[in-house]
């Protein structure tokens, strides 16, 4: 293997993926395992994360997969998950903040509870995980963090009303820049991927609707939705040494949607 090719691998890395039991998070974990990493899947449901881990071990022969459960909006639960992994494998040197929720609701109808929950999971959760996993990285003077933002943090999507979601993802993009600037002296890179419309199980029931055809796919220059594996490949690049001189950036993977 050439030095250039090796730089795209994650050999010897301990990678934790929040929201790793399904969808984009699972695709990221699978890509990292195939690239040589030891994996930790972090998710809300113990049954779900154990099932995902078992599936991953079958799909990637020889994959080392740990599991932890937590609600990323709970500082205490994230701290417990980090300490559990620390006891199992030492330093988590690569963190992918993928866990998140979405809701479509007109701004004038959104409840305070729904607004608070969206920002607590999508934004505060990313900060909590970054800080808690980042402190040991600072001590070790190395690490990589990749946050899953969204093109919704850059534009206002149509036709669905999602003000809280968009605000939370815009916050993730600025959080990425801020942490990258603060932690660069410690050798820690912080980047983000901003996916466009991606075909996951959660939105499969919407793929054939007029909304998806006219706006989601119709508004994308490549005239299709992305796959979880395509988002995972972008994350893999930013997490790997191939991106060793990249920090504070948001890689938009949207099929060209934000061009128009």
C-alpha cells in the first residue's frame, strides 16, 4: 500500500459514532470499519445498538465493535459513555457527531418544548460530546472530530417548514469553526459534513411523493438523492490523515442542491 493510499485509511484508530445504529450513522461506522478502525456505536436504545453491532460484525469480517448507550442531550450520559469506552480501549481519537432529530413544523405553531428539544439534541448534544471526548484528545494532543451538519444550516429548504432544525444545523457549522480554531494548537482537527437529501429508512416513505419528486430531487442538479454510503465517504476523508491539513471546514455533499 502506498503512503498516499494509506492516508485514506483509519488503521489503528478508535472511532466513536453517535447515532450509529442506523441510517447515515451506521453507514459511517461501516465505512470506518472497512477502513481499519475499531468502532464504538453510540445510540439511545441498547437493543438497537446491539443489533447494529452484530450486523456490522457480519458485514465487515473481523471488525472490532464496542457499544454504548446514551442520550447525547444529557451531559451526564455522554460522560458515562466516554468513560466506558475509555476503560475498554483508552483514547477515543476520532469522534463522529451524527446523532440528531428532525421535525417539520411552521414557526408560528412550534412549541417551546419542541424548539428546546431540537436545539438540545442537535446542537447542545454536539457540543457536549465534543467537549467530553475532546478533553482527553487535548491531553493526548491529537484527535479528529467530524460533525454531521446539513445543507439546511446553509439554506432554507423547500417546501417543508423546519426553522428549529435549520437553526440547529447552522449552529453546528459555527460550532465546528469555533472548536477548530480553539483546538488546533492541540493537534485536533474539527470539520463537518453537510448532507443534502439522503435516502435513508426514515424518509423512504416520502421518496415517491410529489414533494420529493418536485422539490427534493427536482431541485438537485444531479437529479437524485444521495445514499448514506456517499455521506460516509465524505466523513471518512475528513476523519483520515488524507485531510491532515483541513480543519474548520464544512464539506457540502448535496448533489449540487445549494448551487441554485
